C-alpha cells in the first residue's frame, strides 16, 4: 500500500508497505500500523478499504460534523459520511473550478477545502488521491502563534475551526443537520480546543476566548440560518384574528 507522511520540516515522503492490520474484521489485511514515537505500540493506522493500493482519504461525519480518517470509517461502517480532500496540496482542473466557483471566501481559514470538495462531488466531479506525487507543504503556518511553552494552537485556528463547522452545515446541508450539529457544538468546540493539548489549560485565558467566540458565532450562524428557512404562515393566516 502506498501512503504519504509529512515531516516537521514541511517535507512529505511517499512510502510503500504491506498491510499488517485487519480493521474491518473481514479476514483481509487492509491497513498499515504506524508507531511514531518508537515505543513499540501503534499510534495510528492508514487504511486501504477499497483495495486500490492507496491509503483512503478523510471523511466528514454527517451526524455530528466531525472529520475523521479511514481508520475511524472502518470502525464505524454504518456511519453516514461524505469524503473530502485536504487542500494542503490540491490540483484542480479548470472545469471543476469554474463549475463550483472555487473556494468560498466566507470561511477565510479552515473547512474551505471540505466545502470545496463536497461541492465538486455534488457537481459530479471526482475526488482522487495521487499518492505517487511528492510535494513540500509548510504545515502549521496558521496553526502556530499560540503559547509555545505548551504547544497550543493559534487563536485563528481555534476560532475558525469552531465557527466554520457550523458554517458548512448552513451552506450545504438541510435544517435537520444544522440543528443536530448545533446541539453538539459544545462537544465539538471542546474537541478542537484539546487539539492543542491539556497543558494549555494551565493558562486558559489564551486559548478559551477564541474558542468561546467561535462557539458564539457558530450558534449565531445556526440561529440565523434556521430563522431564514423556517416555514412562514400563509397570508390568510396573517390576516386572521
């Protein structure tokens, strides 16, 4: 199976390895285990569930608005998901760009690639991973800026990840999805916050304000959207005593 891993210097390397794990319990090996810290225990795994020889890409869980990798998808085969591609390294043909209008600037940072991938898919386009390509990506340019002593994320990372999760729901999905994701906004905000580690909570005044602002604006997006789409009474009802 071919897969790509990034390094701390922003470079990326293509690897080839034989699968060693059976994630979906079908008796066939379909994933490569990864031990990043060399302690002899697996930290993650990359899966090839469709058997095309390439590691599968990410999925969006339609039930709660969380993004996951192929390992999670394998463990939750009945989950309602949509596939998407990260825009860290992305090649787009002109027809797909013109048909969809490209990236939506309302997102500014984060989730704009999820939104774009879903719109390409809805327009009948194809999402493909080219694992044999090599690229250098300056990862984390917008994630940094938080407290370096505890490896916290930046304020922009927290705010836009929390807010834009709801923005994509309002733009692309139905009212039921917006209500469901809104009901789980606090849980989602907590998960995004903890991507910066628990040590940052020793200085909560740095990380919590942008998360709170993102949560506030996330709920505002949901509220405005649902107010616009809720059924209005007929004219005769407005005139009735």
